C-alpha cells in the first residue's frame, strides 16, 4: 500500500468535511503519522529478514530494498504536507483532469 494514498485520502476527507485546507493537512498528517510509520516499520522488518538468508543475492535484495524505502518514507511524511500547505486550494483543483475522462463518471464495479 502506498502511504501517500493513505495520507492524502484522509486529508481530502477532512477537507471535504470542513473546507479548511490548512486544518485538514495539520490534523490528518499528525493523526496518521504513527499508522504510516508503523506500516513502514512492518515492511522494513519483513524486508530485513531477507538479510538473514544464507543466499547472498537474497541478502542484497533485503538490504537494497529497505534502505532507499526508509529514506523515501521519511521525506514523504515531511514533504507531502509541506507541499500541500504551499499549494493551498490548488491541491483540490480537478478541472485539469476532467478532459481525461470526458463526461463519464468513475464508479466501482458492481458485484
């Protein structure tokens, strides 16, 4: 699961409920920071267990996957809310995307 999608969906829900961009970013980013960090740590534990393998390639895959992912997650947790604060109402601008889908609406498939 991409942590950005999780974070942004919660920020958008709060923004739609209140209409306040700054409060939505501050409240949701701080409230979900622990959940996102916990999910990242669980992924890290799983990937780092590969480094305990006796196969060299598997060890390299474990360490090589974990290190860049940690740095990227920490940057995301800081840069995404900061960028959203700077963009203000432009975060929720959808006019530019409407031409991609035409007049159709996107609905979930029916079971």
